[in-house]
């Protein structure tokens, strides 16, 4: 049985990893862009603009909501979502810091 050693890493690294996982599917990126372009809470239209079944879109929405990138309310059969800009900015800062840290180790391109 494999042992998950994820907890051995710093919390910020774990959070960044979860963020990367959350946006690793093109449908989720498309959902985020669709919600952001609407500039208000969006309800059923997400399914109409994606080439996916409603149940598949719902699963992607659930994944984005779990990581905190979107906020949503369920009112009976109707669900409305909007971007959680505070969380987006938090992840933007962390991913920017990651690339800044990587560049700090960059020397001349002497790698294969």
C-alpha cells in the first residue's frame, strides 16, 4: 500500500499544488473564463457554452468551489456561481512567487 507523503511538504506548497490540480483541466479554465466574462453571478448558462454534459459541468464546478476559486449558492434546482476574486489574487501571488523563486536559481543556460 502506498503512503501519501503530501503532508511532509509545507502548507503553501500543498495549497499551490491543489490550485494547479484544480485548473489542470481545460473545462475548468473555460468555466472560470466564462464566469469572469459575465462579470456577475452566472447560473445555467455555463452548461450552454461548454461541450459537456450538465453532470460533468457540475463536477468541475464542485472542484473549483472546493478549492475556493468560485463561490456559489444552490436555490432548489438552480445554482449560481461567481469568481472568488480574493482567492484568485491569493493564488496569483503564490504562483508568481513560485516562478520568482525558480528564477533566483537560474544561471546561464548551461543545462541540456
